[in-house]
C-alpha cells in the first residue's frame, strides 16, 4: 500500500478501486520483460505518469468518506521504488485486495530498515482484513516463504534495463508452490493483525476533528 498509486492531477491516490474489484490473477508482466519496460507499463496502466508519482508533493490515501493526505517524503519514495518492483514480480494489483496482498507479502518477508514501508503496509494489511482476508493470508504465507525481497537486497535503478521480471521472480523465490500453513504461520499472522488494526484507529478521530472544524467554520 505504498504506491502503486493512481494519480488524480498532481495528487497520487494510494488505493483507487472499490472493495468489490478483485485482483486479476493473470500474469501481466511476462518473465522476458526488463524491469524498466515492465515498470513503464505498470505506470501507464495505473495512470501514475512517467515517473510513477515519485516526484509528486503529496500522497493521498483514499478513505471514505474523506481521504487524507501526507507529504511524499523521500523515505516513502525510496520504499515506493522497491514496492512497485515487488508489484511487477508478484503480479498483485493496485486495487484494494491487491494492495492488501502486497502489504501482507512485504510484511511477512520483512521491510528491513524501510520504516515508511512498515507503516504504510500496516494500513494495507488492516484493509485486507476487511476486504479480502483469505487472499491476505495466502499472500502472507507466500511472503513467509520468500527467499528475500528488495528491501533487504536492494535494487540499482541504473540496471533495471538489464534485469528481467523473470530474474527478479527467481531472486525472490516466487515460483515455489505454496505449502499448507503451520501453527507459526497462523500465530505470526494474528500477531501482525494487531498493529495493522491499530494503524486505522486514528482515522475516525481525524474525520471527526475535520468535520468539527468544517461545521465550526460555518458559524
């Protein structure tokens, strides 16, 4: 839930699709595409602009009834660059369920020192508990079995044209069959549910404060 943003003007939208839309399971980025080519298609399909929204000043989280915005800090951009490449490799969509899946995959495989990734993924994970809990759990299991991820191994922007999507999938260990969940998987999933739910708790209070300020300004 970091960006695979859908832009509206100069404001990127973190989650754009309604909960009823399910992620497409068809592989959209073939193994033979370079990461640079696949990312360009990803930006085009998500209507993010040529740079994927990395240069935008604000990020908007589409929550109902009122969205909220936060600055597009360099730490978020750094995490977003890797997050978007994870989208290409995993083929998780940028709708509500898809962002929940990628959040669960990244949390399970670990976001290392990328604090912005941890924080924003908690929001996606929490949303997934409501809109797609089974898919969320499957993505979490897939992340648990991942060899590594780009938050740990890094990615060189200058080499994106030399690395294919298939090479990245092999590096991350995404081709392995998903085994049955064990007790440790279930326990860790439930443990991660706690901060993910807590991440959404301030939202109703912020909405009430904003509503109060709007009402007050009219009198």
